[in-house]
C-alpha cells in the first residue's frame, strides 16, 4: 500500500490495483479565512491527473467534503481526442449517512444529507452510502471497515485492509467505545499505520466567540489525554499525528495570527514527542510525502516532497498554543471583508428571506422572539434594526450598535455590512468563525449553516463554470 499526503486529511491510497482518495481538499485556500499549512506544492495536483477509482469522505465538513476539489476531479486531461473528459460515472464515492431527518447542522455548515446531493449534482453516479460501522469491499483486494465517531452526526474512521497492509485513517473522528472494543478484543489485529487526529479537542469558545482562553494547562491536558487514549486503544505499529493541515490566514489588512496561537492545544510536533514518551513509534508527514506499507514494514519514500523536506518543528511553531497570546475583541469596523454595494435594508431583507424554514425561524414561531441587528456600513456609520423572523418585519431603531438598542433579552448581531454581503454572496465560507464573533445567538448560523444555502452556493459556482449546465 502506497500513501501520499495531499495535505490536511486528504490522502491518496494506492493498493496496486486501486487508487482511493480520502477527504479531498485540494486547493491552497479553503476560503478567505483558512489555508493549508504546510502549503501544497504546486505540482501536487498532477498526482490525480490519471483519476481515482474511489473517493471516500469521512464526514460533511467543508475541509473534508470540498465541492471545488470534487469538481476538479471530474476532468481528465489525459484522454484521447474522441473520448469524454468526464470520469464521474466510473468513480465510486463512499460516504457516511444517518437516519436523522432533518439533519443536524454543525459548525462548518450544512447537514450530512448534502453529501449525496453534492455528488449527484456534480455528476457522480456510483454512490455507496454507509452507516458507520459497516464494511465495504472495493473489488476483490481491498476492504474498508468503517468505525463510528463519538459525535452527533454521521462521521467515520476507515480501516483500509489488503492482504499485505492495514491503515486506519481517523480524519477528525472522536474515538468511540465501539472502536476501542474492536481494537482491544482478543482477536484484534493492530493496524500497521494509524492516522490519529491531534486537534480533535480544541479550546471551546475561542474561535467561535472570541472568548479568552482560561486554564491553558487544563485544555492541553485534555487534548493529550484524548490523543493518548487513541494511541493505547489502537496499538498501531506506527502512529501519524494527522488532520492538522491548516491555519487561519485572513485576507486583507486584518491580522488573524492570534487564532493560530489560541486554538491548537496540541500540535503534531508535540504529539510526536508524546509518542516517544509512551515508547511508541511515530512519524510526521506533509503534502507530497509518501509512506509505503507492506508485510508489517512502514517506510517513507521519495515522492513529490522528500522524506526530510519539511522542518516540522518550525511549521508547527506557527500554530502552537501561547498562554501569553491575547484574543482581541470583535470590532465590526475593523473585522470586515469585501465592499458593500447593496443597501443595509436590502441585505437584511435577504437575511430574513433565508431565515425562513431554518431552526431559528421555527423556534421563533413558538417564542415570538425578535433580534436586534446592527450594520457598520462602508461610510463609517452604524445603524440598528429590529428583526421579527415570524412576520418578516424590519424596523429601523436608530444609530449605534445593536447592544445599545436591546430593550429585552433578545439576541443581537453586530457586523460590517460588507462582511454580511460577502457571506450572502458566498465570497466567504461561513465556517465556525467570523460570523459568530458578531453575535450572541444562532441567527447567522441558522442562515449560513443550512443545506439550502449550501446548495444555492454550489449551483451558483457550477453555473459560472458550465454556463448553467449540470456537469455531465
């Protein structure tokens, strides 16, 4: 089995007869706020020019289920003149499903049902939905054993088994008791390599609410304990601290470097040192590096990036928890993106239209809740409005931020008009940050995490690329 890192959780697995791509995020930037770290080599995409036989998605979050990357995989630049360049019909896609309808919306947007919709919309035809815990066979020589993640939405770790190798890719999964039982049972066979997330446990509230981090030592201890539990349960020959291939890097004048010093309690470099303390074998790898697994041996080989091509101590120093780092307060006048070319009233009307049918809207039906919303416009002024989700009414309250106009215990949002427009126009992926800094409630989250917003975003992007036609 030959494994090539494509950054973060994306891995190309080649078994001799099959090419299996896991969790493809293949662009340097995820949006205007996140980027690969270490950076992707310019030539890395050439590894996929011949196509892949299977795509496996561990869960629905955008850094694992990235539709622009899936779109890139559709075209084959090595076809003959008379052949179709589209290969979606031949590629099997494996992804987790659950029985929750409507879906649970999570902090990186959309519910898990959107995976199947995305794949079909892009033109993939061979879809294999699995309930985590099931086993899938890829031809005669490869078995995928899936394991449940201890989260409230469908997510899976995947054990890839061939006659001569076994590799467990955990993605972002949180270790579940059923996984522990499988690998600690009397007949358990430890995997040759386990890619274990080093960042699945992060400080709560820092990135989503700009809440200053409290007990740094306790946060780090919790992350280390989570990693240790994985290592002891799996008993892998080699452990690779993984799914830690990004950093916050805002575009524009605003510096968001503080994020990288406050949200990562345990880096892969620190995890490698921890493995040594535990007497376990481990290694680090980055985009373009290759690992080969055969007959119980695990070795690094030359690939697009040499085995010693990264200074991982320096790489992860940029994203190491710093107890002295301050979390600056959110300020709509400075934390802004893009340019405003629509009126505040029109932007709020768009928000209200998108709110209909969301979980926030349904709760407002019962409670009659209102929401105070202020917009800092490009001219430098701030005005506040009262939103009534049920009636759709928008009332101007006057100048000043929302918190100056709260007359009851209702929610508030304070944001730059240009940023709101950027979110509405899909310039920014609304992830687990930026928009939530501006609010003490889930109104923006209800809009931008909803599958309906995501599907419109995909359709808009595909219309630009195909002239309005769905991919073949």
